[in-house]
């Protein structure tokens, strides 16, 4: 107990130092193993953004930059006819890679990953500042700690994508709303900053639009609070103007031309959004959408958030904190507009996104900073010191376990090395279409010493499909499943993939004529830098959580002549 009191005294006297320690922890978790795939580009979204970033060029003058029809920064003008990401992260990483002389396909992605981690560290800082404003400085520190150890933000910080940018600017918007409310007489810089921040969020990812009701409700709240209408209108107009200005500057391809006075949206961009929305249609059998067919609305993303995005100890504690704070807000014990807005937005967004067809974990990244705030509020109110220590230690175990996947080569590299060393020259290796084929192109290895086939198992069932696949399997010596992408989704839909489901059943039970000769896994294990005491088997998590940086790889060898799949 004396030691705990010493820690408490240190905490009270050195809160800025504690924040620095939290940031060091967060930085370590986000940057450790940042080159986890050793330049193999195993994340498809990152691979695409890297190609776009390398191919685009900064125009010679400002007019060409702002004119989407002429701009060499416009992905549409560089052969990318389908582009639904924001361009701000791409422009930002492009500029940084030019400054650092890393503007190549083989090195730009690392710049992108670094800045993904950097912006997520910014979220840690913002969570501290918001917690300090809404609750107390201690709560702000607790919130920063809880967010720093949340696993999904740690994982997304290892990818060059747009998610951490979006999250940063949305949380920055929330913080700026708090500042505007607290400094009602100072609109000249806060309101433009709000517009710019929301504009940067929108030009990071279009789903920033989900936050717009919070901004609108805030201005309605100001009206109700008795503020002068002229002042509120001025603030809103300034925010709207700078929001529009940011859109024009950071994503000119939103619009048809460079004339700021004609804000007509680009038909190609609108068509891309319509195409993207079609993937969310329950009737769609677009291959990446198959995994969502049999998932339970709300429960499926909630399970993944609790078990894998947060880890069970922090997941249970954060949702307990949410419900307790929500109860107090409803009872008007806590009357803060911002607390109620955070609670309401979290609940509504969880439900709304949870009932969509596509409900991948990264779509819920918005919620994590707010869950950290709710957890910090509750943690500060716990009186039992031992219980606090137990919570603190328990929430550390899972993130420290998770980074163990970055202490060793990614499974696809390990499997590729095994293939080069163990499969005879001239063998035919069969991979699955829509998944990364193995072996990978590794230094000092001869990729051409094997023959290759690709099974189009996502194709609709037909006689032609299975005539082709049976012919391919006749020639096959080894089947490689480089992740659970296909076998984790197709067999769950036997009414549509009846023959393909039978194929996987026969492959796994051995009756297809193949036996498993190698398996490569990389589960989060504790401790991360020594012999593991235990591991978290995350095979049951959603596909996207494992398929990029720690997929299960299985290799099957032909043992007998195989029967045709009916």
C-alpha cells in the first residue's frame, strides 16, 4: 500500500510527465514492427494508395492544381477510374515522401505508415485534452492511457490508410466545439479551425459526414443557451466557409471544375460512391461482401469490438462505463451537452453502422476515443486501489500480446520460405483468386521454378466453373490457402455456393485427395518478447482483423488422384 501511495503522489505531482510516459507507450505500440511485411505490400488498400501516391504529381501552378480536369494530382487523371478515398492523406504523404526522398513504390508506404501512427498519437493527445475539459486532468490522463492501449488503433497505425487521419480530425472537431462553447467571445480563430478540421476529415474519408449532426446540434444548443443569434450565425458561417474552402483545396476532384463559385460535384466521384454503396446491398455477391452475408446486425461488430478491437477486460469496462455515465446523463446528474452528445453519438453510430451489410471493424474507429473517455471517467471514481491496479494491469496484457505478431516474420513470408525450401522444382502450386498468392517474391529465391494455377472459387456456381477447377486440380501438386478469406466466408453460404462449400469440406477432411503438410499462424501471445505463456486465438475475429498482418496460412499436398467435385 505504501508503494501505491508513492505512485499516487508521483502521479499527482508529475501529471505532464505521466502524459509523456503515456505518449511514449502509445508511440512504441504504434511504431514497433512498422515494416511488418518487409516491403511485400500485403494490405490491399495500402497497396492501392501507395500506387496512387507514387503516380500522382504536383502541378506546376496553382490554377492547374485547383482544376480537377487538369490536375496531375487527380487520381482520375492518372488511370484510377474508381477512387473513393480522401485525397488529403495521399497528398500529405506524397509531399512528405518527396521531402524525404522516398517517393518510390518500395519506400513510400513506410512514410504513410509513420504518419498513420503520428496522427493516431494526435488522437491520444486530443483525448487527454477533452477528458481534462469534460472531467478532470486525471481523467484526461486516464483517457489517454486507455486509448493508447486499444488494439484496433494500434493495428491501423501500422497501415498506410486513411482511417487514423479521419479519426484525428473528427476528434479535433469535437475538441474545437468544446473550446467554442467555453470561449463564446472568441470566434475568429476557433470557428475557421472547426471548418478546416471538418473539411480535412471529409477529405480523408467521406464517412466524416456522420459527424455533421453533432456539429448542427451544437449550434442549436448554443441558440437554446441564450447566445446572441448574430454571434452564432457568424460562427456557423465562418465554419461553413472554411469547410468549403478546405474541400476545394484538399480534394479538388470532388468538383467538376476549379471555379469556387460553381460547387457542382464531380459525376465520376458520385458514380464511384454509388458503386461503393452497391457493395453494401444485401443482394450483392461481390467477393469481399460475401463475408458479411450471415453476420448478425449490431451483435457481430459489437463482439469484434469487445473481444478484438479492445480486448475483453477493457471492452467490458468501457461499456460498463458507457452505461453508467448514460444513466447519470439521463437522470440529469451530469448535464454536460458534450457528455450527452458523446454518449448519444456513440450509441447511434454503433447501431446505425451495426445494421449495415458491411460492418468491418475499422468503420467503428470513431467510437474508440469516446469509449476511452467514458472508461477514464469511471476509472477515476473507483475507490478501491487494488481494483484500480488490477484493471490497469489487465488492460495492458492484450495490447502487449498483440505486438508479438510484429516480433516475427508475417506468416505469408514464413510460408513462402517453406515453399521454396520444401516443394520440388516444377511442382504446380494452386492459389485462390481474390487472395494474395504464395510464394511471395523473396530475395535470392527463384519464383519461376514452380508452375501456378488460380482457382476462381468466388465465381457463381456453374458446370463451366467446375469443369475448369477440376481440370486445374488435376494438374495441382500443392494447394495454398494464404488466409481464411475464402474458406471463412464461402462455406457459410451453402445455398449460393453449394459445390464450393463441398469442395472445402472435402479439402479439410482429406477426401479431396490432399493432406495438410504445413500451417503457419501468428496469434497475439504474452509475453511478446519471450517464450509465450498463453496466446489469444483470434481465428473467430472478422476477416480484416487477421488477413493482412497475421493470417493463418495452410498448405496441402496431393496424395491421391482426386475425384471431381460434383
